[in-house]
C-alpha cells in the first residue's frame, strides 16, 4: 500500500506542475502479450501475461520526472489449476514498476528521489558488489537481471569532486529478495510455511568512481541488511531472519590489447549464516569475480568466474565451502541490427553441480514492434541452484507494440 501511496504522490506532483508544454513531455505507451510453456510434462502452459505499460519523462527547467511501469494480467490462472491460490493472489494481477522518480539540481549536486534501480559493479548478470536492489525471483533468473531487479524508494545524490564521481544513497525501507510464491512455477519448497521477519529500517550506500592508471575504478560501501534469510530456531519453530550486512567493495574495468578485463571484489564484515542445527554464525566473507570480454566483428564474447571465501568455514554451516559460478556468452546483431541474439551458458559448481543454457532472440522490424523468443534449459543435481529446477525447461515468446 505504501508503494501505491508514494507513487501516487509522485504522479500528482508531476501533473500539477504549472505551465507544462507538450514539448516538455516524452510519452511511450505500450501493449504486450507474452506466454511461456514448459518443454515437457503435463499442463505445459506456465504463463500468459497481458500488459499495458507506459514510459514517460517530464523535462522542466528545474525538475525532471521519470516513470516506467506496467499493469500485468496473467491469464494462466484462468486456464489451469496447477498453481496455488497464493500464486494466483501474487501474480494474476500486479503492478511492475521499473522506475518512478523526481530529479533536480542543487549547487553541485544532482538529486534523485523516488523508486530507482542502482547497479554497482562490472558483472554481467552476476552479483558481487551489486547489493543495492533486491530481486524478484518469480521467474527464477531466466530473464536479464535488470528485468527482475526491484526498484526501491530512495534518495540518491551524485556530484563530481575533482576527478572523482561521488554517489550517496539512502534507501528508506529495506526489502529483501522476493522468492517465487509457494505453489508457483519456481517456488522453493524449503520456504513453504517458514515465517520471514522483514521488519527492518533504512539502508545506506556510498560510491566513488574515477579513472586510475587507465582503468575505470569504483569503490563501494554499503550498510544495510542481507537480501536472503538466515534460518534459525526461535520459540520452537524455524524462522527466516534478515541480519545486518556491511560491505566494502571495488570494481575495475580496463583494456588489455583486444580484450576488456573486469574484476569485482567485495568484503562482507561478519556476514550471518545458518547452521545445520538452525543456529546463527557470523563470518567475514570475501567474494570476487573475474570477467573478460572480446569483440569479434558484431559479436561480444564474454566469460566470467565468480567465487566466495568464508573465513572459518566448517561443515556445520548450511552453505557450501565454495560457491563457484562460471558463465560464457556471445551476443550480437544481425539483419542491419534489427535482430539481436544472445547465447549463454552458466554453471554452478556447488551441491553436485548444475547449469543454465539459454538462447535469446529479439527482432525489431519497425519502431513500433518488438518480438522476442527465449529458450531456457536447466539441469543438474536437485540440490544445486540450477538443478533444483531441471524439470522447468521452457520456451518464452513475447510481442510488444509501442503506440
């Protein structure tokens, strides 16, 4: 409810701005239809989403408004009974908000207020220093990460001090990762019936960016809460709690001949973990990523490896000692850039191993139409991050018309 109230305030403020000229506005309404189908099993239809969206911007002399969102209706709940009532309540009708914020200048600062997405780091669809926004895991991790990153209400300021870019963040109200609803396509059975304590306060972030020795360099600091719950025993039941998170991080991006190298390193102070006996332990944790990009004609080829080190790890912890993830992708354009294609493979080494293999196509024949097709294949051990959904291979198609 508070999201709707805050969004209404932004929109009311925008439409009441005096002396607005038509040239001050940019409007892009859209209609879309998307459907996905499981590649095996019975009742293969998994979604049929009809959406009406709007992107608009207002450019004033002192104030700018950005909005991008859509109303979604998933008709799959009218055609099948394979999903739970909770899944219907969560996903049959919902508002998806990409952004809704006001911005203005004050002295040497640019100020942004409202629902925003902030991306930290250099990783491609992986998260190391990218800790600001939580994720909506309704469709697991099958879309591009920015498509399921949840916009958060925040005050963000940016400025330049000499050769340094400075960013300050104040997130008003903590929101954790949103796992798929119980009884939905990508639900996690381990979460069924487990109460989650999401009552927390504000979060704060700080970024410094510059060019050092020909490398794009950023330093990060974040004080907030862990996006995933830690399961502990409390009052004779298991509950999920979200504990403090303190992070210092760094990212680099630099050219090395025909290649671009990318690195990320994050250090988490006394990160909380659950144990096999549902107790809580705190350990300093380091997470790193190494990526390499190579441009071959119109194709960008990318490889990445990411892993984590937990100081003082033991078999009692409910997480594996290593959590290595490897990714390889190629993305390019064809047909005078009307068709873009991405082929990607991801492999998670922990808990028996598992992989995600994807083909994504987007065709834009005119400025008003966009057609998309994704194929997602998963395999591996049932205890693995990817392997737990090895029976959820799917094909997804979408058509968008821009009015």
